[in-house]
């Protein structure tokens, strides 16, 4: 799917560029929780990797930021396997979460990752496009190996952030200040 984002505000689109050693999932979840405690309507999903008793990853789930509901997005491949296969049903549920957040006109959409699936045209790629076209600020994480695909998808628009909480907070302060200023400049609607 090719989408033209020429008319979007490029400041509304931010990607945290990360490497495998970075715990971007926890950083996104903590950021979302902090904003929600401050009264910001945040929608979308964050990822959490499940671990077994020995600390080995044995699955992945996403958390609906609006309801807190956990959605498994991984089909385990059997005992002894160190990998998992993405679960199409779980991804479909995650897509519904994002669509619902768009319809609720959240103030910020967090979609956990733009990675291999989205780079190849699958995963939550359509939901990214729908959110961007709706004008909702989007925050995601992009692994270094998918950065070129992200730039191609966005038409090289948006902001690339360091994988550091201060960078994400600075971006949000800038965006929320711009949004507040634009609301003040909008003419009042006449009473009916």
C-alpha cells in the first residue's frame, strides 16, 4: 500500500530508533502510563515479552492502552523453541484496538513497532497509515534494520528520536504545545 503523507504535519510522526539491546517496549509503556496519569488520552498498543520461570522469552503480547487488556500476538512453536510465530488472530485484535482509538480521537497513538512485518506490507501497516491520515500524533519504535523501510513508508517525513526517555518527553512537550497553540488560534464556532 502506498500512501501519500504530503499533507500531514511531520512533527506529529515520531519513531524511536532502537537496537536489539534497547528496552524500547518498557520505555513506551512507561511513557504511556505517565501521560495517562497526567490526563492525556493515549490509545494504541505497547508490547510486552512474556518469560518463563528461567527468564527465557516464551511469547509476546500487546497491551491495549485504553482498556489494559492483554492480547497474545505469538503462537509458541513448541517446547524447546526459542522463537514464536506471529499470531494472525492476535494481530487482527491489535488492529481493532488501534481502529477504536482512532474513532475515539485519542490525543496520542502509540503503536509498539514498525518492524519486519510492517516493512513487508503486513502487520499493522494499514493502521499506521489510518492513524497518520486521521491527524493523530503517532509514536512508534523502529529497529535500526527497518529504518529505511520506515522512511520509505512515511515519505521521509516525521521525527527520528533517540532511544532515550528524555527524547520522547521533549518530542511530546513540543507536539502538545503546538496542538494547544493551534486550538487557541481556531475561531470559535457560532452558537446554534
